[in-house]
C-alpha cells in the first residue's frame, strides 16, 4: 500500500520502483541490522521518492535504522534544503537517542544548508546527564565545522569563553570549596560541567579551525583573530 501511494505521488520510474520493492522486502526482516542495510541501500538512489521514504524512517524503528536514514540523507546534495528540512524536523523526536541525534546533526553539517544552524547551535548546549560521553554536543560541534558558516564563529567563541570561566573556577560548588580543581564537592566527586568543558574544548577549537582554515589553539588567539577579521571574513 505504501509503495502504491509513493508511486502515485511521485510518478516513479522503473529504477525507483524496483529499488522500493527491494527495500520493502528486506525491510521486513526481523533483524535490525538487515533493515538498516536495506535503508543504506535505498539511500544510494537519490530522488524525491527515496528522500521522502528516508525522512519517514528518521522517526520510527530502532536507533540503527534512524542512523542509517540520517547518514543516507546527508548525501542528498541535490535539493539539499529539502533533505535538511527532514533532518531538522527529526532532531527533537530523537532527543533521547543520542547516537541517532548525533547522526542527524552530522548529516546536517555535511549537507551544508544554513537553515540547520539554529538546530546545530542549540545542540552545543546539549547536557543530558545520560549522555555521559557528550555525544550530541560533540556531533553538533563537528557539524558546525563541516558546514563552515561564519555565523557559527560567535557561538563557538562564546561557548569557549563560558568553558574557560568554568575551568578557571575549578567547577567548584558549595561556596567554592572542593577537593581540588575540577572536583564538584569535597570528597572528590567530579563536577559534570567541568568534565563537559574539558571534553568539548578541543572540539570547539577544531570546529573553528575547520571554518576559518586557521590553526590557532587557544581562546585568546581566536578572540584576537576574530576581532581583526570579523568584518570581512568569508569561509
């Protein structure tokens, strides 16, 4: 039924119809790995019909299927704005599936459509305590570097400033008393936000390097460079 409706809406050519039939057959497999492979195979054929099918898969089924759909859409550089729209709309529904959300953000960076910037910049501040490896924030920073928009530079530098302030304060709570730099409470429990700052700082500078093609490695250097070049810089 879905194949019939897709054919009706998009007026499928023979190649697309065969690809969708093969996909429908393989997607019926019980194993998620087989279904994910079917999604990846479908994504090799890039047209409005397959784009729509991949977009639907971003918000259904297991995480591996969503990841495969996101990675596939990241290759849809023709009419990239339409692929980007599907990915942007899938960010919120995948907020608790960190690997899927990360794949979506990286795909947006790869597409290079600036409509994705608000979603990418917002994800800089992702801090779900269950995302212990800061997967989403790292993906957002990577995506910003891939997209290479000058509009990402101020948010990146602002984030680095916040982290520097936090790290200079040692991340201490309870009136500033802690078991040492980077420890949240007396007794040696690491402060999560200090850990986050240390984990993400290298990714911030890597994103700035990717956008600017400069090699500065400290916040003060980036601030000096941006002050000099902000008025005229184009990636």
